[in-house]
């Protein structure tokens, strides 16, 4: 057991446990909020007197300050799952960079931060899963996950996820989800909130056994995704949301060469959807003649609205429906629409059915006006006529304040006015 109070914020660094990890975990009687060492919490424990004393000393130190738990090959806690069993609400779990194979965990703590330390942390499922659901199952309140790579989740039910978010508020920052049956999957808890920032979702499972989505939000309260990138789908969607409110800002949902996603973004039950400053691109091998779909499985919410502002939508095939809204047979109720200053690009002639996408500063161009879509460069060529198109200003319009930057993330526009339709000019591309 080691306690070290030398961190800047007064947190205790705990390099603890070992062979008595399970005894210590039992000592707090499965109460993740326990802070005071009360004897009545431990009457049924099998801990030795010395173990109990050590346990109570630990709580005496951490009663006023949250603990930071160190995880890694050189620490007493070797695996993230060991930290999941002993960390308390309000704590921080720091995982040393490296590869962790065959380890899965359930996190139930509140106000918990789990972050990589010293570089990327790769969690490779290698057949392991928590509760036959995911590499990590998270159902705590106000949980932050940062700098973690989730890779290779598989379960018999064919919905193995990097993270299964079941309740509470979850904030995912600078993570990666690769080659999972479901990248990140939520429950249908109407009080849950999920926010994702600067995160990469890629390489859906290549199988026809099921529909594998890179991100699938169920009927939760809200989904917010900012500065993130989605690529290489297969048979499912890049992003699917049944949330009451979905906000997508400054992302790139571009399937890329060889990608075989269905929709780039689908909102099957409607809801309040706001899309600002995103790049959406369908590959030649895409499996659906539409990029965005809304309301095709009927209404689930009282507010049903879709706002598209300053997005670039591109298809590598000429016959595409950029935005497919359900008709009255599928969706009972009014769908409010607002579409301003978007850029629609495809090869050949434009499809005849443009619906309500016309007007309001929207512009249609040939994909030849874009720099290099096959290499994820969706900027307008300087000589493109659309680069001089008038952008519709005015009150009530949703204006971008940031732009996507390669390979993942977003940067502010520094007060500059977006003077051309489509995603902001900050949407830079990879070096070629």
C-alpha cells in the first residue's frame, strides 16, 4: 500500500491493493459513494484486522480529497478492471500508456475521470467483455473518459461495443473506437446524456450478420458530437441517433474509399436535430442512395425539427438523395425544417428530387469543384464558382464558430465570417 499526497491539487495518489484488492473492495460493501470508514458497513467482511485498518486509513486520507489511482504494469493495479473495483465516486483513474488485452470492466461511480497517462491506452478486447455487452460498461453519473482506444469488441449477440453507456452523463474526449461490432452504444434511458469530442470512429465489423453502427445512441435525452471523425462503415450507419435532441457540430462523417456504410447519419425517430459545419461524404460503395435520413421509423418525441447550416454534403455517385425525410405515412406529425448555406456536391447531373433543400443560400455543385474528395479534402477549389456564392446572413440562422481540422478535432474561426456555403474553411485536409 502506498499513499502519496504530492499532486498539485491535493489529490492522493493511490498505488494500492494487490492480493487484497477484493477484500478492500468488499470492505466498502459495494457502496461507490462511501467515504467514511463506518464499522456497520463492514460487519460481513472477511478482511483481516490489518487489512481493515489499512482500508480505514485509506478512507481517512481520502475523505477530504479525491484519490487518483494509477494503473499499469509497474503499479499495484495492473489492469483497468482492478481500478474499476476499488475507485470511489469523485476519483480519477490514470492508466499508463500501452496495450491492455482481454480486460473488461463495469464502472458505476459518480463524478469519475478515467484518462490515459503518458500516451494512448489501447484496450483490445481479445474475446473479453463486461456483462456480455462491451469492453467497458458505464452507468455512473458525470463520467469522463479521455485518451482511450477501444478495439475489437465482439459478443454473441453481435452488438459488442467499445463502450456501452447505460445511464447518467458520459463525456468521451480524444478517444478511438476501431473494429467493434458497435463502436459506442447507449441504452434507452430517457434521462441519459452523451457528449463526444475530438474522437475517431472507424472500421466497422466486416460481416453481414447484423447492422453494425460506429455510433448508436438509443432513446436518450441528448447526444452531442463535436470535432469527431467517422469512416469505413459496413452494413450499418456511421452515426445513428434516436435521442430526443442531437447536436452535430464540426464533424467529418466520410465513409472513404472502400467504405460500405448505409446512411452517414440517421435519425429514425426524429427528434430535435441540429447539424452545423459538418462534412458528410458517401463513398462509391455506399449501400443507401441517401446521406441523411430522418423519421423513417416514426415519431418518438414531441419536438421534431432538423436544422442544417453550413454543412458540406458529398456523394461519389450521381444518384443520391442528400436528405431523406419520412413522409406522412411513416411519420405522424409536422417536421420543422431549416436549411441554410449548405453545399451539395455530386458527380454528373443533380437528382430531380431536391425537396425542401432548395433556397436559403444552399448551393449545388459538381464534385469537380472540390479539391480531392477521395483523399478526404472537401475544400472548394479557389476557382470554383461556389466559392463566390452569396452566403445568406440574418437573424435566426445558425452560424458556425469553429471548423473541423484533420485528422480529428476543431478550431475556432477567430471571428472570421464564413463567406462561402458549406463547412467552414478551417476544414483542412490531410497532407498528400
